[in-house]
């Protein structure tokens, strides 16, 4: 049904004139990986971020939603949005640690 649908014949003026930041995401085993890489090559590199997710398979939004969410958050922060967003659990675990003694003192309330 979908493949046999008729063209609507819509023409949009201004096609190709849209200028905005782009985040291209593709899984490492996606069947359309080559098309995404080709698309990335045609876009303005100052406005484009390309993310190839290792172990993302063909659908990184399903295989690794938390990693994709974190990448999207950093993309938005790079544009000036979400500047006050809290660090993720993964980032926090890399920035500080608690020794065994400090951990025990914190629990004895």
C-alpha cells in the first residue's frame, strides 16, 4: 500500500535554504549507514554533528536509548540550550569517588 501511493505533487519554495544545526545518528550495523555518511558529506560541517554509535545495531534509539539521549543532550548544550542541565549518572561517576571510610561515615546517621 505505502509503496504504491501516488505523488502529491507538492512544491515547497525555499527548499535548500533552511539553515540549522543537524545531528546525524546512525548505528554501526544500520542498513542505511552509507546513506547517512553520504548525507553528512553533503552538509555544512560547521552546522553538522555526526554520531556513529558502536553497538547500536540498526536502531540505536532502541538498542541504547540512554546513550542516544546523552548525545542529544550534549548536542543541545552545544547550541546553548540546557546549559544548567544536571550531569548524567555516568559523568558523575567519572568525576568523583568516595573512599570506603567516607562511605561508612555517610551511612551512620
